[in-house]
């Protein structure tokens, strides 16, 4: 049988249905938003093992959730609490407050990375507040955000350990029996009051169990009686990752232990522009062959008086080549070059070369020189005594009224003169070259008594520091 609700009940149900319909409709309608641009910012430090001394980045995300274009958008940051976090210069890009600002279309989202550093030793971590501004923004409630900057605590330590060996057979690998015992291993770096130190055991192993974290830690070795060379320029970044717990450190013998070099000019004197001949002798006194060898010559003082040897004369020992010497082998190269005109102002020409190898360390440096007579000029200099021990001549420190001499390297007197009231002396009409400076009386040179006499326009006044005998 069909049942029919009374009219009163129908009216009640209709009212309830209307109420529910209105409630659903209200829930579906978004809250009222004022038309115009509306910027929102979020920010965070990206994941990573950050140290206090790092440039620590902060990633910003800026979104225009409004319905109109935002212009003249700028941002600033400041330390809200904790140690001072200072932003790097020019890190804000087009958000910089000194610029014209950025623009964001309605619905556009953009990310930025700004960087800065924690300054000072105050305990704790910074909280950075970043504020965003745009002249027509309709809602400033989401234009600011606080960002915790949480680097690794500075009291954190980590283990540094490994094994050191001497590559005796020069194969670049650790071979049993090559372990180096009794070496002093050290770890140093900024923030450490003194280097940490341990001694390698019989297997060449070392271990530092609690090295403070830091971006610039250096591992190095000392007290090796056999002269092994170890890498010393490699920095370790200790950031809690533990990646330096199984190091293999290779020691290498200097190339100069096996390779010797000698340079000889064929004459003692040359005229400017003359072709000089030199012989270069290379000898491998070691028990293993040497390969990848090359010569690199330089102008030692930047004076352009060095003998220029054409690269092709070096043959396989040129900088781009790879010369070889058998064990016990000897090679003689004959080279020629033109003596520079400028050499006459300095009284000499030189050939200064380093002989190295692509897989070796510290090859021999060898130099030879020959005289180039020519220019003569007065030689003027200062004889002084460092009375206040500041390592430079000051007023009143010149040695006055004292007889001094200039002699050749083989002790032949060239000139005799007397210093003036301020300690200056002039030796007249001296040939360009190197001489020994001496004082008549109870004085001696502190270090080097060599005077480099160079003729104008390249010359200079020299100094010789003296002390009582």
C-alpha cells in the first residue's frame, strides 16, 4: 500500500533539503578574494651537509596566486634570531631592493637561490626572515617567511684514517712490502689550535678518531728519513659524511734522486747577438727506466736575458713530448740560441731549466750562465744596519763615512769608495754584472753580499744589510 507523508512533513523535508543544498553551495564557493596581484613566498635551506663556514644557500619560491600581474616585486632578508647570517652581495638578482624589481604574471611561480654566511662564533643557529613586497599586493599575510639555518654543529667530529705506502717500484699501486711505518701523520687547518698528530704503525696505518669538522682540513706527513714525497695541497672537507676513513696515501721518491742534469756553455763570454752553444747532459742513475721526461726552461727573473732555445732542438724532451732514459742511461743534447741584446745591460745571459716527468715529482732544476760584457755605469747602493729590527732600512740606519769595496767573485778588487753621511755609496763606471760587496772594518753582510749591478735604463739601487762581526 502506498503511503503519503502529510503536508507538514513534506514542508519539513523541503526545508531540510534546501538547507543542505545551500550549505553545499556555500562550501563550493571560494572565500572572497580581492582582485589584483597576490604574492606568496615560501623558503627553505636545501638539504645538505652544511658547515658554519660555508656559503649556505636559501631557496625561495614566489607565486602570484592573484588574478593580475604583479610588478616591482622586491625581497629583503635579515637575521630574526641567533647568530648573524649575512647575505652575499648581488645575491637577490632582480628582487634586489636597489633595482627596478621583478614582475610575475597571474598564476606564475618562480624559484630563486640566495646565499649568505654565518658570521661570528655565537652559539646556536640563525633563523632568517625573508620579506617580499609589491606595491599593489592585495594580501601581505603570506609575504614573509622564517627560515631556520641549521649547519652541522661545530663540535661534531669524524674519523680520518688510512694507510700510507712508498711506491718503490713506481707502478702507481700499493704492493705488499711498500708500507711506511714510523711516519708522523698530521691533520691541521683553520680552527684547530694545533695540528693533530699520530704515528703510522708497522702496516703504515694511521687513524685520527675525532677530527673536528671543517671545510679546510689538510693531511700531511713528516719525519721520513727516506725522503718520500706526499701530496700536501689536497684539502679534506670534513662534514660528517665519513668519506675519509679508508684513505690510501701514496709516497713517491723525487725524480731528482735518480735523474741528474747539467748545463754548460761552450764559452765564458759572448757578445750581444752572438749564437751561444750549450750542452745539456741528463743521467738516470736509478735502477728503473724513466719515461715521460721533458724540459721546461724559464727566464728566472723576468729580465729577458735568458738564452732562447727553439723547441725543436729539445727533440723528444720538449715540453709537449715524452723523453725516456733507460736505467743507468745518459743523454747529451747540443743546443744553440742567440744571446739577447738586453743581456749586455745585465752583464750575463742564462739558461735555467727544470727537468721533470709526467708521472714524477720534483725533478732537478739546473742553471748556467755566461758573461756578456758591454755596458758600464755608476753603481749606487745603501749599506745599512737594522737598528730597530723591522727588516727594512729607515732614516738613521745607513752606515756613514765607511770605506767599502766592490770585488769580482774571484776576489779581484774592482772599486773602492766611502759611504756618505746617510750610508749611500757610488762606485763609478762599473761594468754590468755581479760583484761582492765588503766593508773595511768590523762589519759583515747579514745574508747575501752579492750586488747585482745593472746599467740604465734597467738598473736599480741595491741594499746590503750589515751587522757587527
